[in-house]
C-alpha cells in the first residue's frame, strides 16, 4: 500500500498534511503519536471511511477509489471505535456479518467454519448466543474484532483495538495480531496509544505529529529518548527487555 | 428463528381476523353488495396506509440508527401537506394539474421527493446523524411547515380554499378513495424498485463504518432509502392524512416482539402490527363509538404516552 501526498482538512484546517508512506505487506504496522496527530484520520482514509482531499492511495497496485466496494471488502477490513449497534443481535450473528462480502448474508459451510474459527480465536464460543447489549465493553470489542477476523482479508486495519480491553485480553489480542501476521500472512495496520505494545509487537512504527508523518522505522529506531520527548513533550525512561526497547514515562 | 416465524403467523391470523370482521361484521345481507362496495375501498386504503407507515418507519429508523425517531416526528407528513397546498396556491384550483386527481398526486409526490431528500439528507449530514439534533430540528420543521401551510391558506382565494379543504383533510372518516388504486400500484412498484436496497438494511444496522467495511455503498444506499421512505409517507398521508406516532408504535412493538436484527422479519412484523392496530381501531370506532371519535385520536394519545415511555427508558442509557 502506497500513500502519496495525502492531505485532509476540516473547515480549512489541515489535520493531515502531505503524508508520503509506503507500507510493506505481511508486517504489523503501528501508527502512534499524540492526540490530534492525524493518525486515525489517515487510517480512516486508507479504509475509505473518510474521503481524502488530495493525494493518492494505491492499494495492491490500484487506486483505492477505483476498487469495487464489495471486492475491496474482501481485501481490507477496518474496525473503528464508533460502534453504536442498537439492534438485537447475538455475537455469532455479528461475527457472521464478517462473511457478508462473500455470501451476501447466505452463509455456506465454508463461511460457517470461518465464523467458528474467529469465535474460537477471540474466546467467544461459550457466549456466542448472547445478545450484544448484554455484554461488557470488552466483550463487545472482542466480538467486533472477531467479525473483522471472519472477514478474512489480507489487510486488517484497527483503530485503537485495545480500547476497553483489560490487560489479559489486550496482551492476548496483540499476540493474536502477531500470529495473524506471522502464520496467516496478513498485514495489520493499527493506531495504538500504548507505546510498549507498539514497540513489542510491531515491525514498523509510524510516528505522527500535528498532521505530519514525523518518522518511520523499526521499534529500535523509533523508541529513542530524545525523539519521543520531542514528539510527546514528556520525559521517557528507556530500557531494554529481550532486545526490545521499553519506555516508561511516569 | 422458528419462534419468530410462529409469532409472524400468529400476527397474520390476527390481521386476517380483524380484516374479516371489519369487512363482514353487522352486514345486512339484503344489501350485501352495497355494503361491500362501501367497505372494501376503505379497507384497502387502510391496508395500503398501514403498509406504507409500518414499512417506511422501520427503514427510516435503521437509516438513522435510532429506534425512537420516525419520519412523522421529523415533519414528513407536514411537508407533504405543505407541498399539496403550495401546488394549489401556485396553480389555482381551476388548473388542470390540480383538478386531475392523478396528476396532482403525482406532482405532489415528485416535489415531495425532491424537497425531502434534499432537506433531510442535508440535515442528517450537518448534524452527523446526531439524533437529539435531528429530533429537535424535526420538531421545529413540523411547526414551520404547518405555519407556512396556514399562511398560504389564509392568502388563498376563498373558492380555492373551499375546494382544497376537501382534498386536504384526508382522515379515517374521510379516506381519499379516488387515489386508492394508484397508491396500491405505486406501493408495489416502489417495493420492487427498492428491494435491493432493503436487502442491505441488515448490514446497515451495524452503523456506517461497519457497513462500509463490509462493502456497502452506505451514502448512496441511505439516499435511495430516504427517497423510498419519503414516497411511502407521502402516499400514506395522501390516503388517510397524518397520523403521528403510528410508525413509532408499530416499529417498537415489532422490535420488542421479534428480538432480531433481520429486517425481513421486522418489516413484516411492523406492517402486520400497523394493519392490526388501524383496522381493529377503526372497527371499534365505527361500531362502539359510532364515529364520535376518530381512530387517529386514540393512536396519537397512546402513541404519545408510548413515546414518552421510550424516551425515558432510553435516556438511562444514551439516546
């Protein structure tokens, strides 16, 4: 996926300015940066939820706008934080929607299998018949992630996936994301707030600040005292565990 | 779900029962065909209106992702009446556009579609589908449309006004029978035109982001469904006049009765409940209250209370 001169403004104010980025396949890529840095907006433009003002997004050799909607849904999945689902719908039914691009609502055996698999991944099998409005925030989030997994796309985009999840489920999710990439050859692009998750689980980190792409690199290149201090305006204490940088900022 | 299908069948039989009793109760068999002639068009009109209201309200709720908003609450039927009055105001009652019932009706529908899809999609976009704003603006618009309509009526030639009144005040005791056949045909045509979009409603309940993620052209589908809703509401209003809260009652009972997201079931349920409420209500009004109180009064009172209940219940969470 290649981004060229990507820009977006709201009411004359630029929220994303001139982003140039080339994202390799089969990697876990994290977008980090302070609030209002434009990382979610970039993710939303990549996933066609927001229209871009100018620039190009080239996905699998073809410009994003020229993709057929349904075809794109088989190649790229996104999960955002805006999920206000009011209908009476069970976890399993929600996850089954992940198969919609393939079967338009009429599930075949193969689809059914993928749904069960996704439920298993997210440890939702025992509560699969519960209604969504009976769930806690974390369970809901897991159900939505399971839907994205059932969609079985090469690219998975996640906007703050660890929101609402406790430590057990967020670290499990990060491991799952790693295995999606390593075992199933998926490309995962996500917006993260926890620097250490980004550092430990991603191959590439893109740092945004005030709508601009500041730096792209592997965790060791990014998690550096002076650079992070400049981006976040906070003092960091950086140490290493298993050869990976760990930063503490209390 | 098998349970939901059983409920649907049960509802269907209740509807059939009420339709049959409306049609045949207290019929004097000496004048059988005369009675049928009187009752059948009315029955048909009510069924068509019930279908329009039950169907469109549910679609509308899914578009806006909220279960307490209905097209009527946002002033759609007030808009229809305004369009009709404006037409008479501009062309005069003597013009062939107005005197020809069909032509007038088609003109109403066309103008209504253009105006409503413009106004409502603009409002939805501006408020970013924020229900509280939409509801507030809707209330203001209802009043505004009605006020403009009243001003037009006051400024109108008294003869025109007199003639207009007959077509304007459609109600259950004064059903606009002339247009029943065209309404029936239109409903069928609309049903098939928008069938494909209706099939996407299940996915659209997941919200804009998830629907787009699953490959739906959300904005285009929303616009088409909004037009669909507008037309159905216009048809219902032309036939039986405005009944606020009708859509609210049917959709919410349907949602409580059938705990599902599947619109095939919800839509059928909503339509059946609308038919049941309207026809049973009319039956009671005709034979128990002997026309002293129109059925829309009952529906508005019950619906108003129900609306308050729903708002209060929902406000514990978030609207």
